[in-house]
């Protein structure tokens, strides 16, 4: 089944007419606007979103379609199966026991974790073609859209692109081909810029199309990412976004549960919990030996928040707050704990993301203990970054990649 994306934007497209936000301003300067989402099946059946209430949908002979909560299912003449979100913010919910889909078109700007949930259920496999639709000013730019899609292993098609959906491809184990990375060899005639979200270059005519293909569902293993940032920088949200498409995630709260009677800290913990998908496993611990063991044991997704909280517990365990500076016992025990953590990070075999505070950019702490924490955290961040495939700095919600 050939599917053409006649439109990929939100209900008003992107940029939205009359909208003065920075996202729409950037989109207007970047190139052709994205029209409201619409797909065409084999050049014969045109479906706009949201689809008209059915079911069944009015379809040409040989096609079948029906509504599900939050979306619609389509089956082509060859038996290929497609699942689509019916609008911005919609999360399609197929019935229990649904077979894997050959392609899914989702609003991952609204809820990226829905992809992890579908992979967990087995209705999206490593060979399922996954594309983002209903794209609008909820993302800051085409470049940011491309960055997120690269993290999730999905495609951001341009208006006019086609995708070939084959029956039973989702049951096969072979991954589909990814959009080439920037600077990589490209298919003949493909002049699109992946850094701009895969949009067509100016020399591509309106009648031309690129036959889209999908990346593997799973991130490479091992893959370690260190996410650095200051207070309220957006570092935790960035870490969560990076694991949203994973089917299995363990969240390690290294600061432990909220202390009794501390309402403000409890509110912070509750805000973090509300953002996380319900199927993520949460482990709250202040035992410094737990984190190295979890890093070594994990083969799926593991999110650590935060390294600073772990270090504070290690300093406390070593007696750094009460013994004099330079005490050999403190130095020896702290070095042992940091060595265990750094070794476990190096040996990790899963998809691991750790959040850590960038604590050295502000005012010099007024106390010896504050300066000790700052210095030890800076050194520990360097150790982890040296053994990370990727390190990023989050500033005011903007993500800056730190070259290795």
C-alpha cells in the first residue's frame, strides 16, 4: 500500500496563519508550510483528520477502515495494516490483542511515551514504519523536530512524501532503513536536509517524492547519555523525552523519597512522577551501592535522576560533612564509591540516561562543604562524560550537544 502524506501539520497547519509565536515565525522562514494532516492511499482514497465518524469509513473496494478511540485503523488490499492518530493530542488505543501494525502515524509532540507503550504491547515492532503527523508549533523548529525524531527512531515526513507499507512487514525482525544522517551518503535524487526535519531542498520539484523508510525501534546498545543543566533548566524533562519511546524503563530516584513533613520537596517529586509513563518502574534509593548494581544489571532503558543527589549521599556516607577537610577516611571511602559508579557506568549495556547538575557556573559557595560538593560533582561529571556516547547541556530548555 502506497501512502502519500498530502499534509503533515496540525489542524491549522504549521505555521498557523496569524500566529505570531517564535515557532511559527521560524517555520515560516524555513520553507514550505506544512498543510493540515491528510493522507492518500494508493492515489485512490483520501483521508483528512479528524476522520468523519463511521464506522465503517467510506473506503474504495479492497480497503477497510474503522475508528478506534483516538484514531483509526486502515487495511489495504494486500492486508497491510495502518494505525493513525486522528488529530493533535490524540492517542489511538487499539483493542487488546491487536496484531502488530505495518505502519503507525502518531502525534508524538503531544505524548511521545505512547510509542514506548505501543512497543511494550508489541503492536509496534522493529520493522513497523513510524511517522510523526499533526506537526505544529508545539515544537520550536524543524531542527528540533528532527532531533527528537532521531532520538525516538521515527520519521518526520514532509508534505508530499510517500511511504510504502507492506503487509506483515511488522512481523519481520529486519529493521527498516533510516533517513540518512547529515553528511551521510543519500539515495539518488534525495536532496532533503535531515537537520531540517527531512524537508525537501529547493531543487526538488513538486511531482517528486522520497520513498520513506523507518529506523530500527531500539536504540543502539550500549548507549549512555549524560544530561547536564542548572536548576529549572529542563534537564529532567529532556532525559525523560530521550527514553519516551523505550518499551521498558527503570527510573532511579537517587535522592530517595520525599522527607516527612517537607511539602515543597514532596510537590517536586509529585511533579516528576506525573510526567512519567505509568508503566515505568520507579526505584527510590539513597544507598550509594544500589546505583552501580542497577547500571550493571540493566539491559533496557534506565534513567538516573540525579547524579548530584547520589554524590550528596556518598559524601554523607563518607562523613565529609562532619570530618575535617583532607581526612583520609573520607577521601578513601569517597574515592571507592565514585570508582564503583564510574566503573558501572563504563560497563553499562543498556540505554542509560543520567541527569546531573552543572554546579560550577554560578557563585562560589560560601562554605567549605558547598565548595567540596561543587568540586567533586564537577570531577564526577567529567568521569561520566568521558564514558558517554553522548553528553548534552540544557539551558533554558534549549539542548546543546557537547562534542566528544
